[in-house]
C-alpha cells in the first residue's frame, strides 16, 4: 500500500463535461442556457422587512458525463470573503440538477456546508420561467424561480409559504448578469 497522498488532479476532468449527454434530449434545454459564470446582486429580506444587499457569484457547468448540471453559489464573492465570516448570509454551496426520465422533471439538491442547509426541489418549465418547488426544514413550502430569462441576464426569486401555498413571501432575490 502506498503512503503517498492520492492525486485529485484529474477530479475536475472526470466531473466536468463539455455538453449535455444525448440521453437528455430536449430536457437539456431547461438549464443549458445557464452554463457559464454569473455576477449577481442579492437582496435578502429580514424578518423585520429590512433588506440586506450582497454581491455574489454563481457558476454553472455540465457534470457527470453531461447528465447533470451543477452550480457553485458564493455569497459574498470570493474577492471579499474571509474565513471569519459569520454563518448568517454566508453561502458557499452547490446545487446538483439531475433529470428524472420517468417523472419528466429535474430533481434538485442544494447543499450549503457553511450553514448545514440542504433543500430538495422539483423543477419544471412554467411559461417562460423555471419553477423549482420543495419544502424547507421547518415544513414550509419553498419556491425558487428563474424569471425574466435573457441570454445574458435573469432574475431569481426565492419564496416561502407557511400556509401551504395560499400566500408566498419573497425571501431572496438575485439579479444576475453573465460575466
């Protein structure tokens, strides 16, 4: 048995894919426009109604032979981060989007190791938007939507409902532009 540390130099090569896998067919179009790097302004609402504004970055790529789309979401941006950041509002997480051929939906898993948060959602095309729906840790419904999708910009809205979807409150908004 070798005592050397295993090399991870090829990890990115085996994870990354240049394009979607042909098995995805037309389903790949739902997220293919996102592939690349995005700058964003994040507006987060506190319980008292006040807003916090932060800059962030969001990176998307095809992974796992092009069978999934993965992102890395970073708030605040890497050029303004420090290891002493408070957990509140600090995000350095990832989302994995995998297409479910049987259900004809995308299954979404968001994980933020900074806060320990994990969410699972189902994504569908609704009109011109992409709507991702699931439940939060407390049982509340969550809805994360990509709206106003353009070639080089989009608006992302994170909403929460504590009354089984009768009313929705916007918790987070992102205004994104391609880098």
